[in-house]
């Protein structure tokens, strides 16, 4: 494909991504895969170039663009050479017309500027849109970092997580023998640190209250060396169903799963009330800490949605306090850099429950953030996470 045709293809693809963001449709990666399935004529170089153009426009537009063309014209405003490809040739976009919409450059939607945690300055905001590294968590049920490193000479040890490895961008890990053998899981270093903050190696009864597909459950099982009981819960049947095959590949044998109904979790977990050594609440959140991986999710978040998420987080945290035994620990994690989901949520929990004693998470990196700590892309080169840990007083 000619370069101008690639630009037009990126515009068409952006139109689909923008429509999906407005209507709660499929994620950008899914749309990109489907787009190229319908266009088998596009070679690997074309697909890579079109994807790069689309994501370049997405990262540049903090506010949702009016169209794919407006988003790409915004890129052209910064790159006159690319703008020359709007040239009337076959399958090329037509030249810009005076006065037509052009997306303004911005790191995030205008309304979110006041919602960021005070630790997120201009440098941090920009870093939220940088490319994310490819990190692996070594599965200690099957080996250690030194063993895996011998099979992955391209990998470098992660600087903060003692069980992480970092690979070059684009490395095909899913086809490598170490992944197929269950020796590693793809997991951002920040997510690894959030799991390590649980210190689950001292626990025999653990609840992962929002397990999803089980990334942190698998990490906790490894920390527990398959000992004790680990209950992985979620309200999403499809996501939770993915944990079984992943646990089998990882050799994790102490994980039980339990499907919960939203707002009826207390009844479903009555047999665990006051019994857990540890409850992890990796709560549903804005995902603002993962914008560098999924930048189009900025367009999907609304003030109403953020309010709903905050309500769910508070509900789950109150439930977690009830499930934790005296002397046990509660860990709260959100992949967010927004104050309302992080420090404000943690402060409000402490005000509601005087039995909670803050404990500093036993991990490297990050900065103090209210009752917890925050990991960020610019400071730690990880996804953005808020992590807080408490002990329930006896």
C-alpha cells in the first residue's frame, strides 16, 4: 500500500474506534484485528504502519475526536510531511479544507484534569501515554528468575520486582517454550509489586475478591507455594472461567473459584466472615494507570462512570473488612492515578473502620500517597497503581 493509502486506512480504523468508545463497543485492539481480517490484502508492513498511525492519533487526542479524519489531521498539524499525504491520489484522504475539525493535542480529557492525584504532574501525565514495556512474572511454582533468564537471554531483570523480567518490545513470548511450560506470565512490573504487597507467603487463607481472569491470584498462589486456601471471586463468569486453564498451566493447585452476584457478595461469602488471613481488593476502576497500554480508554470514562466505580470500590472495601480476621490484612489495589479511587478512597475507609491500622506495603519503589503508596510510569516505569495495606486490630 502507498503511504497515503495507509493514512486513509488509519482514518477508517479510527472512525470505528471512536464509535466504539462512544457506544461502549469493542476495545481498540479487537477492532484492529477485525479490521485486518476483512482486508487480507494488507501486508504485515501495512498492518504495522496503519496500527502505528492509529495509535499515534489516539495518544495525541485526550478528548474524543469528532472523527478519525479530525484525529489524523491533528497528527498532521504536528507532522507536515504526513499532512502532504492528504493528496487526492487513489485511496488517499482528500486535502484538508479550511475550517474543518482538527483534534487538539492533549494528554487527557479536559474534565479529568482536576481528578488526578497530586503526585501526577505534567511529566507524569505525559508518561501515561508512553509505550509500555513487555514484562513477565516468573512463576516460582516452577522455577526462579535465574533459570528462566537462561532460556530468555534477551530479557533483563526488572529493577523493582524480584520476580520480573523485561523483554524487548514486540517479543513473541506466547510462542516461546518458557511461556508454554508455565514458567512465566505476562504481567506488568507494577502489577507484580501490587501482588507482592500482599505478602501472601505468611498466609494460609486468602480471598482475591475481584480476581477477574486471575493474574494476581496466580501470583498469590505462587507466593503461598500452593499451601492453604486461596478463594478467587468475581462477578464476571466469562473472565473467571479463564482462571482454570491458566492455573493448570501454572501448576497452581490451591485456588478455588466462586462466582458472585453484584451487591449480593456478603451472603455468598458468609462462610468466610472474619476468617481470612488476607483479603485482596483489586477493585474495578477507571484503568487510568494503563493508559499507555490502552490509550483509547480515556475516551470511554465519564464522570458518571467514575462515580459508579467509586461506589463499587467502597462497597467492596467494607465487605473486605468483614471478611478479614482480627490480626489479618487487607490490601487495596487500583490501577488508577485518580485521587478519588486511590488516596481519597483509602482515607474514607479508615474513617469508617477504626479497626484498620495502616501498614506500609513491603515493596520497593513508589511514593507515599495518603494512607497508601502510588507507583507511576515516570517515577517507576510501571503502570500507574495505588496500593494500600492495613492490619485489622485484634
